[in-house]
C-alpha cells in the first residue's frame, strides 16, 4: 500500500473571502477555486507545498490552534509589518532555539502561524 499523499492544509474560518485575500497576498499566490457555494476556498500550493483550503464554519476561533503553519522568511520585522498591513496581527514574543529565531503571528481571524529566520 502506498503512503498517503499530503493534499491540503485546512483552516476553519468564518469569512473565507477575507482570509483568502490575506493568505493569497502573504503567500503571493492566487486564490483558486471555490466549492460548495464558497464553503471551501483554495489557494493552490507551489514548489511542492500543499494547497491551503479555507473551510467556512459558523463559529469563530476561541482557543489557541493545536496545529499551525511555519514559514522561513528573511526578516522577522519586515514580515511582521507586512502581515499587519495585510490585516493580520502579532501574536506573541520572539523565541530562539539552535540558531533559529521565530515569532508567532496570526491571520485576520486569529489563526496562528510562525515566521522563522536562521541566525548565523
């Protein structure tokens, strides 16, 4: 039996249009297809990354994500400013471990993700 293929990373969101615009701009990738009357909106992956699927749900996020996305970036401060300008927010303190530094940010609905730089 073949190993499963990684197809989507799915985020539950109240407003897929708002969140899709944020992720499309942040990832510099176009918003793709929508299905089931906009209940699912996709941002296709690039360079071997999975597609981001935004799933419309009725309830807002209320607790910390149990799983989050991590992105390697060139500059934490520049990326943070860009995320805030796109409608996201800064979610916490900076962290360091084994030559890496990272920061938690959030999309417009509060879904957390980390941006990381390698020091050295």
